[in-house]
């Protein structure tokens, strides 16, 4: 390959006008300050600066985080009466055992995100969970033990209960302790076993009481609920409940939540926005507050499975 000097000399000897002949050495490329050149990312320096300014502007115009949960306009939603919602839910639960599938009620609240939550325990007119196993720690031959057994307690005693828990045989879902047996329970050292499971009796939780019989009676048919992400959810009935039984349970649940809201501080704005009925395997149906619609089936057809 010819060298650069040979190439330049050939240009000088060629019949090209002097005005167009290179004089001396070839000039090197000169980069002007306003000239655009490609960066490694494929953008010019001017474009990179432009996008950088845009990013800085978008960061300054960021929207503020919402302090409340999003609520949709119910006028645009399709709502159902209680009987119609139960009819459709039963269609989704075909073939399920009446006691295995449960109706569930969801109360969507207008509430701030970082406020106090609604939490309580409620005994419904028609209990949903009837298979709750309750343990009562009290002297086995006392009147409290007899009252606890009559109210529906599964396990009653002191030393026998302590030995069973230490052996790993925890055959109960709730645990109640009589005031006179609290010191004995603390000496047994069952907090490490029952505490992580949420079964350790405590005065704050209302499981250390004097009237054991009344507490067991309330606990057998009682249900707990707690607000999570602006929604209070609780099992409201079994699949075999009649529409009238469901109506009474729903009223009791909604009234209980309203009482809890009323007990909060006046500075906390909370109210019920929407009531949705669903089931274990079915979708949710927004309720319009009516018991039966103009085209609803007779309640007798919803009273049997």
C-alpha cells in the first residue's frame, strides 16, 4: 500500500488547478465547540443535556402520595339485592358442602391510610363457626369449671392442661384463664409455647376473666374482625343460611362497625363506602341495601340447598 507521502506527491503532479491542490501537509480535523458528536450511548451531547433537563423537571413535578384509599363512584357500578347476590354466589359454590363454604362480607371504608384501624370481636345472631374448641384453665372441681362445660368449653382443668401443652398436644383454638388460676399458669411457664400461637391468656385481650361461663358463651359464636387497607372483612354466614338469617347477621355486623367508628376520635374521618358480599370460592357482589329486587326468586328457593 502506498504511503501518505507518495499519495500527496501524486496529487501535486496531477493536472488539478492550484486553487484545489493541497499545500503542504493535509489539515487535521478540527472540532468546533458547537459541533455535535456521538456519545457512547448513541445520543449527541446536546440531546443528552436536553433529556437530563427533562428528567430534572419531572422529578420536581412528582405527584404527592395519596393519603386516602381510592374509592370509585358507585353510580357507575352494578349493584345487587341480597337475594340476587346469594343466588349468584350459590351458583359459583355448586357442589360444595354447606358448612365448608362461607359467605364473607367486605366493608370498604372512606378512611385515611395512616389512621386508627377498626378492630373488635362480635357475636352474630346466627354463629358461623360452631366448631371452635375452647380451653378453660380453672380448678377442675369448681363452679367455674361446671359453668364452662355447660357453655361449650372443650377442655377444662389446670395440671392436665399444663402437661398436655408441654407435651405438644394443643387441641384447642382459644384459651381462657380464670383469675384465681393466673398465678399457677404463670408458674407453669407456658408463655413460650402458647405466646407465638396467640393462645396465651392475657388481661389486655380479655381472656383472663372472673365469669368464665359467660366468656365461653360469647366466644363460641363470636367472630373477630380487623380493618386492613381500608377494608373490614368477616365471615358472615354459612352456605346453608337463609336470606333472613343473612340479613340479621349483616345488620349486626354493619351496626357493630358503625359503633366502633363512632368511638374513634372526632379528628378521624371514617365511614362505610361500599358493602360487598362474596364467598370462599365466589366473586364479590356490591349490595344496594335492598333485601329483594323486582325480579328476585322467592326466598323459599334460597332457604334450601
